[in-house]
């Protein structure tokens, strides 16, 4: 039995491997390891490429607008200053443990523009003060009502005030100017009212929180105003100028795409990129409204005084969008699969491109008016020149039926020559059907011409809006004696008389 047990304990499993199998196993193990290393190397390379690509994008953002980098540094400065109230013992003893509220205030209040910082700072200060005072008052009333009624009164007040304040956010005026303040009011009142039920020194708690919030707001305004300030009003003005220039380039690009089919690939690509500029105008309403709302909070600065007509910039933007909608329709017609014959397009190409050039000059002139904040001297002449181009286009359009009639005569003659022995009834049939073919082919071209005329009419609306802005904002007339005030679009060229000769000097298409 012992021998059997030892024999059983000494049993081993043995596997017979054919010759060459161990070499195959080694090769298989080596291939797996090589694949793992190859995958790891590929992953490292891919990660490196992604990091490099991300770094290039970040660098491009910083180089395109260095103010964004400066804004990050400003936030860091503000947080470092407010952190002193927590790290320094004398300052910490003065504000107590509520100094964290100052840090939180800096984080949520600091904005890119001065207007945004003032907007959030004013709303947060007003909402905190009013909500804290109201919560302390209602807590005092509830404490005098007994232990059983105190939580009922506090809960009812939270319900009523939170419901009313939340509903007020749907009112357009409050939504536009005080939405952030209403949110802070709900937050502050709820925190003070609920926490006051378990805290004895509620007045002292509210005082500490309001003082630390005031400290955070003051530090935000101090840094935002003194370290490279970014004004929302200036951002709004530059946004309007950029959009108007893109609108002018887009109109020219659309017409060039339609009539210039023999250009090089680079010219076609450049023209196609220019023709897409109207999309920026259509998508800029939210930015314009936001910047105009923030600009109202800013103090007088530079050339922007108190009660500057910021709302008029919104009207100028609305007039540009009204024009951009028509350019969008024009772009759709130009890219349509149904096109007019080249012979018909050639008949109207010169006058259409001339009109688009005149419209572009008008838009660039009024954009320069807003950019320089000066009154243009030649806008009336440019508008008159644009209207003259419209009349030329209408005259050319009226002569288009003569071309269609010529095409009809040619078609009828051909039919009669090919079938000289047919009856007169067949001749009449050919005369009545032939004109419909070129007329249907001309409809896309007539649509483009009609849209161009409508665009010129809407551009006059943009000119009127800018003229109203220049009157209400008291833009100064251009002083030709001052250096640096030369307007390349509207100023007369050297050695040319004022007025009509300047228009003649404009390059013809």
C-alpha cells in the first residue's frame, strides 16, 4: 500500500512533442511579442501626433488673439490676490471662514470683457444683498412665530420666492439684463433661509458672506479694468465692421462665380471662399445681441460716451442680415443645376458684375464709416453710382427679349428651309413653339438679375441704418488734413476733382 501510494505520488504527466514543434512555438511567441511592440510603437507615434496637433491648435488660438492669453493671466492674478485673504492670518481673521466665497465669486464673475464683468458683478452684488436682507427679515419673523410655525414659514417663503423669481426669468427684459442676478437671488435666499434654521448667529453669517463677495467683486473689477481691458462696445463695433466687409466680398464672389467660368483654379477657389462670407452675417445675431447688452454696462471710454446708441448697432446688423438672406438666395441660384446658356449670360455679365462691384463699394464705404467713426463724404455719390448701375442692368434686361426674338427667327428659318414643301399650318406651329425654349432657359438668369436688383435696394437700407448711427453717435466728418485718416474707398484720389471724377477712377469690371 505504501509503495502504491508513493508510486501514485510519483506519477507525472508527460507530453510527447513532435520534432520542430518547439521551434514553431518560439517563432509564434516571437511574432506575438513583435506585434505587441509594433502596436505600442504605433500608439506612441499616434499619441505624439495628437499632442503636437493639439499644441499647434492652442498656439494658433493664442497667436490669433493674444488677448485670450492675457485673459487667462488676469484670472490667475485675481485668484492669487483673493487667496491672500485665506493664506494671511490677519486677513483671514477679519473675514472668517467665509473667505472661500470670495474665491468662488472671482471664478464665476470674472469675464473676458469689462461689460461682462460689470454685468455679473452688479447682478451678484445686488442679488446677494437683497436676498440676504430678505432672508434675515423672514427668518426673524419666523423665529417669533414659534418652533412649530418657523419651518413652515421658511419653507413657504422659499417656495413662493423661488417660484416667482424663476418665472420672472421668462420676461424678456429681465432675461436679457438680470438673468444671472435672478439665479444668484434664488441661490442666496435658499442657502441663507435654510441654513439659518440651524445657525444661531444668522446676521453675522450673512454679513461675512456679503463682505467676502464684495471683496471678490472689487478684485475682479480692479484687475479687469486696469490690466489690458477688453471693451464689449469695441468688440461689437469691430464685429459689425468685419461682417459688413465679408458681406461685400460675398456679393462680389457670388457674381464672379456665376459669370467667370474661364478663370484658373486658384481664382475659382478664392472666389468660392469669398462667396461664403454671408454665412457669418447670418450666424452673428446672438453675438451682436450679447455684446450690445454687455456694452450698456460699461462706463464711458475712448470715443464711446454715456448713452451711446448701442441698440443702433443691432439695427445695422439686422439690416445686414436682411441683405444676407437675399445673397443666400442668390448663391442658391448660382449653384443650381439649371443654368442659363452662356450666350445669354454673356449679354448681361458686364452690367451684373458692374452692379455687384458698385454694391460692394457702398458696403465697404459704410463699414469704413463705422470703423473710423467718421462721416463719409462720398457715400451719396457711391449710392447714386449704384443706382445708375441698376438702371443699366434693367435696360440690358429689357433688351434680352430682342435676343430671344432673334433666336426665334433663326429657328423658324431653319424649320422652313428644311421643310419647304410643308403646309403653312406647320410653319405657324414652329413659330409658336420655338420662343418658349429660350424663354425657359433664360428664367435662371432673370432670377439672378432680379436678386441683384433687390440686393441693391436692401443695401440702401444698410446705408440708412449706418447714417442713423452716425447721427446719434455724433460721428465727426473726415478731416483730410489729419494724417492717418485717409479712406481708401470713399476719399477722392490725388489730383482728381471732388465728386464724379472719383467715381470714374473706380476700376471697372
